[in-house]
C-alpha cells in the first residue's frame, strides 16, 4: 500500500485439530492494496523475484518469510485480486505443552567476551537489537545499515575490527559481496554470515567463499553468543 491510503487487518485465531492430530494457529494479514496479478502468485515466494524497482527491494522478503515458516513446520497461503488487495494466511502448529514455554535465558548463562565487531544489516531494527545484545555481553559493536559505508569504514582501518557479522541479503550489496571486499583488505578476519533463506546460499558454498560461520535466521541469543564466542574471548 506504499504511497496510498488503505486498511491493514491482522487476525490470529485457533483452528481445530487437523488430520495429523495437531492444533494449529492461523495468522491472517489482509490489506486493501493494489493486489497481485494471478500469473505472479506462483512466483512471489521465489528468491529475488520482485515487481518493484531495484532500489525498492531485493525480492527476498517473502522468500525469507516462507523459509522461516517452513522451518517451524508451517505453511502459507495467499489470495489476491488486482485493485482490491491481498490476504496472506500463515498456518503454524501449536507447540506441545512441555515445549511451549522456553526457559528464560539470563545473561549469566551466555558466553561473554571482548573485541570489536562490525555488524552489517540493512534493517535498522536488526542492527539495533543485535548490537545491544552483543554489547551486553561485553563486545564493542559498530553497526551499519549500508554495506558500502561498512566497506569504507573497514578500509580506513582494517585492523580495528576482530569480527564481521553480516546479513546475506541486502539491497546495495549482498553479504557475500561485502565479505569479498572486506577480505581483500584483510584476508584473516573471521566473518559470520546470517541468512533467512537456506536455498539462496549453501553452507558449503559459503565456506568455500571464506565464510567462517554460516547460520540461519531467526537466531537466538544463546546461538549468537556461542557463535561469537568461537572467535572472540
């Protein structure tokens, strides 16, 4: 609905057990936007597929959503009509009672350390939240939402940083392209690559490109602290 007035409705409801005996939740998100052409519906979850201008998106948003939902054992459906809007319905299985409440993680349970981290993600909220977590564990963090600015910063003083953490899918440059440019300045720096879509880049391909650690979104505080702790103490 960019640039237009409209209505966005979000609804969460429970569903009766399906044939598999599981209870399910349905999350529906409906808008009164421009809608999606019928011939496009089968492609909207493909990586890099987009009808927007290059500067307006990467075509990975829905692909990442699809990947995250699938890893949780769920699925997603979409209905749309041009000129009237779209409705996305996400179906997720309800966790079993014994697994429903995750144990609260205190900072004392997480690995802490010291060192300078360059954190790059084109989503400002991700940079802010991840940066705050890492800082609470004792690390010094410089966050950037622009890969190009991150390269310029790194090139001015390649020895300043001990670790690079970068998202894979960004509008200006991919995390892999960013990593190549950073390693051209300093080949020995460890790089952690984070992605929300496993089909975009395999672990083997990432490691062959010199990536030290490859992990999938969403990533928990414990996972993040363990990964960083491999390289910084």
